């Protein structure tokens, strides 16, 4: 199995951190933009896209700030994806930062996928 590389992307977004947190941390919020459907039982989240199902464990949840998941299909414990809300102290501009892993030759595709998903999120928020 090929090693995955870590990458980080930042998206400016016009929304309050508390509202954003609802969209990144709850099954109902995530199903508005991240997946077709999301269910959770405790720390276990089930993401459904076009009938395909992926399960992830909730690793970290810090209210208004960040959420971190680990795909159960990843054998390597150090792989995860994290969605962070960052607020610039001076300008108060809000950004979403995505930290994720992909195989080296798939990083660009993975970033494009995130760009599409964040664009869906912006539409849901009315901040596109």
C-alpha cells in the first residue's frame, strides 16, 4: 500500500463560526454539503455517497473550532481528515482549513473534490 501525503487547503468563507460548526459537526449539517446522507451513533459516523457507504470515527470535536475524523477503512492510524474554522484576530475574516491525506498522485484530485464540496457548503450558507 502506497503511503499517503498530508495536505492542507484554506477556503475563505462568509459565515459565523458557530453556524459553520453546525455544518461541519452534525450529521444533518454534513449531509447538506459533504455527503448525500450522514448518520451517527455516538462517535461512529456513516457517510453515504451514491449508495456507497464509508464509516469514520469522530476523533476530536472542539466546539466552534474543529472536527477531526478517521476513516475506518484506513489501516494506518495516523491518517485522518480535519475541518478547522479559523478566524483572523484582526480582520475577523473566517476561513475553513481542510487537513487531509491522499496518495501522492491523487492530491490534486482530492483538493478539487474538497473545492467542490466547500463550494456546495458556500451555496448552502448563501455565501457563494
